[in-house]
C-alpha cells in the first residue's frame, strides 16, 4: 500500500522530538535512549533511498517508542484519574502511536491488521483533544496569537469545535477523508502560528521545542490517516 506525505511529516517530527530529548543538556539518561531510537526511526523513514526493510524498521521503531511513551503516562492517569490533563497526555502520545501503527500497517503486510484499530484509536484521541481544549479553555485562549482577528476566544472556540467535528466524522466514517485533511491543516497551522513564535521568543525552554515537535507529530499522524483513507477510497473506486 502506497504512503503519502504523512509519512514524511511524522518522520521529520520524530527526528526533531528525538533530537531535542537526545541532545538537550538537562534530559534524563533513560530519555536519551528512547530519544535515540525515535530519532533513528524517523531518519530511516526520511532516508532518500528508504524502502523495504529500512522503511518497515523505521515504522516499527516509532511504533515501539510511542507504545512505551503511552504506557509511561498510565501511572499518572492511575494516580490522578480525576484530573483530565493526565488523560490528555495519554491521548497525545496515543495519537502518535496510532499514526505510527497505521503507517506500519500500510507498508508491512504482516501488520495489516493494525490498520483498523489504529484508525479508531486515532479518532478517539481527536475526541479527547476537543474535550481537553474545552476543559482547559482559558489556557487554550492564551495560546492563540493576540494579533489574529477576530480574537483569541473566537479561534479557541473554533478549534475546539473543529476537533469535535473531526472526531465525529472519523468515528462515524462520514466525510472522514475531508475531516482528516482539514484536521491535518489545522494542526499544521497550530504548529506555525502558535509554537514557532513561542520558540522564536523563548528558544531556551525545552518544553517549547517538545510541544512544537509533538504538535507536528500529531499533524503527521493525522496526515497518515488521510493517506490511509485516500488509499481506501481509491481501492473502493477500482
């Protein structure tokens, strides 16, 4: 099954995220090991001549790393299950896992059965993003650039509704492809309009780099979903 641009965005985000965690002076030792694996997986997917076993290995490494990172969020969920931010962290990591697993299913015949579960998990994660922005609406408003008309509250509300509508479309499988494409575009706009200015103003803060990389990574996962749905549409038309 052919892959599209989602593979490249997901891979580039993995290299960036892994590079930050690997080379940042204050990063934990165990985190550097995970980061090195994530970076290696991304580089394998980005290699100009990457195909066959190299591509499959890269996708497998990213799937394994994101499975581990998702699992590491679960103790916090168990300790503070009433605090939605704990669940939000799980949803963010799980969405990256879903994207990597779906990509693996698209290029590895032995992993084809991962495609549908990964798709549904991603849809649930998108629903969690809508809930997270609603629960933490004030911080969401604060992230919107002040210069952007017609105002911060407007765009915070629109993007929250956008996540909700995208989740509904993906889970109901109604207009799922345009929803995945619009979701990808919205996440890329987040990365460009929200995190790049923050990075420019405060490049010394590690969290700004990881938030940017994570947003880009989730955008890549959404793009992989779009590529998957595009392939399914083409197969259905044949």
